[in-house]
């Protein structure tokens, strides 16, 4: 798959609406469903760059998430329209770093962010391996197309510590 991007834009990798069974006892979307949304956005992003079922079958390779961080900024409630945007932060031969921003689309605010690092893996050996040139080309095209965008919120942030 050879991707061609025209113009500067974030990649929209998720759209949905908060259903009733995603609410917790506090009346807002449960944290586990934020992770589900971010996982779905990751799957869409990976398919966009070319890591789809055909790629996995042909190469016996995929990616494994090795780290992620979620920041919950504002609540999402029943029926909230959600939009996920993905920004490629960087990549090399074996890994990629990307960031998801989850918006309440009907009210226009940023609800949560999540930063991820994934490693390209040979599924038979269960170890990291270099990506094919086609994937690196696709990643380079995305990276170049997003260079002039402002950096997303909460990049590189570690977990907060509490002092007595």
C-alpha cells in the first residue's frame, strides 16, 4: 500500500458515540472504555500505515504495544460524540511512537490523550524485527505531513507522584 497524503491534517482514527453500557457508577464513561477507544484508534492507524491482516499473513509480522500513558482531562457522558485523532511522533526500523487525542466532538473539547510506543515483531519468533521499506515509507509520509502541526498535549509526561 502506497499512501499519498495531501495537506497537513491529523489522522482521524476513531468515531463513535458513548453507549449506556460504557458508563460507570459515577455516570461517565468508564476508564476501560477510554482504553478500548484508544486501542481501536491504534488498530485504524496501523491499518492505515499498512499493518493489516494481509500484511500479517504475508510477513508473519505485526506490532506489540510496549508502553502507553493515558491522561483523562474531561468527562464523556452518555451519547457524547467522540472523535479520535492520531499523530505520529517518531519511528525507526523497529518501533514507532504515536499519540491519540480523544475529543467530545459535539461539545468541542479534548477529553483524553494517550501516548503509545509499539515494536514491530516477528510473530513466529516473538521478537522485534525491522519493518519492511513500504511501512517505513508510509510512516515517513505521515510524519512529513504532520510536521507543521502543533505538538499534542501531554507528550512525554510521566505519572504524577504525590508527596506527603
